[in-house]
C-alpha cells in the first residue's frame, strides 16, 4: 500500500512538473524590416509655398522603410526600430519638391491572438523624427555665363531646404502569419497613426528659425508589410 501511494505521488508530481514546463513562458527575439507608405500633409508650409509659383508644393505620400528588433515574453512585446522615409520625388534640374525623414521609436504591445501560426497585437510607442523638405527651381532658362557673372543668378540655381523635427507618439496594430515550412520567419501587416505633441517651426540651415516661420504638426497614417526573423537562441525565463 505504501509503495502504491509513493508511486501515485511520484506520478502526480511528474505530471504537474511537465505541465508547468509546457506552460512556462519563454523569451523570444526577432529581427524585422518593413516596407510601406505613409500619408502626411504639411498644410502650413505648403500654403506658403503656394504663393511662389517657381516652387512646387510637397507631396502628401512618403515611402517608408523600417529596421529593428523586438522581444516577446509571453504576450508582452517591446520593439525598437530605425525609421526612414522618402517621397521618392525631386529633380534638381526641374521645378520639383521632395520630403525625407529619419528617426527612431520604441513600441510596447500585447498579443491578443497568439498561436503557432498567427499573432495579432496592438501597440503604443514613443519616438523622434527629423524631416527635410527640399524645393528645386526650373533652371533650364538660366544661362551658363550668367551664373559665372553674378551671385544672384547662381542663387537661382540653388536648392531651397527646410527642416523640422518632432517628438512623437505612435498607436497601431500588427499581425503576423508564420509558415509551417519556415517557422523561423513570418510575414506581417502593420497599420498605424503617428502624431506629434505639438506644432514646430520650419527651420533653414538645420537650426535657424526665421521670423514668422510656418508651423506644422506631425499627423500621419501609415501601412507597412513586415518580414520578421526569429533568432535561434530561445531562453526560457524561470
């Protein structure tokens, strides 16, 4: 009888330990990159540019590229990324404009749906982005000799550049689907909104604010296709 009780106790302890091991959350690490598009309208800067027909107003769409990594512990996610964007426009020889930005962000998310193949999580985050707005004139009518002769003619060929920078917040949702054949990689989709904490002056020469400079705020909607790669070393947390 004593041996039977010991055997039952041992069996119960083994099952309990095995169940705890299976349900024990693990720490996973991922690298990712994404490619997408964002929509941002700098209305106040464009309204000033509109009064000068030699310049073209800024485009409202920007192609985006993000690189980063994130960690996942149970259902909680923390991510870090470097962010780049370009309107993919602008020609220094023609009347044109372009917008570019670079920055970084930190996001925190919670996995609402988590299976071996699908995950879905909303996120919130903070970040910083530096924008460059460039304007080019049509220089096809500027004579070569006039540039040699006067400074004013040479200035008519120069690119006009303004900069702005924003501390920002981010909200959105991401989803990933993992292939059974390649479980280390996943394909995902992310949609989100990015806003600034206030309006900022447009500057010239990176740091100089002019009298009555236009102010704009960051308010953009974005969508991206993400590809993530799980790092091989998985460390379980005790």
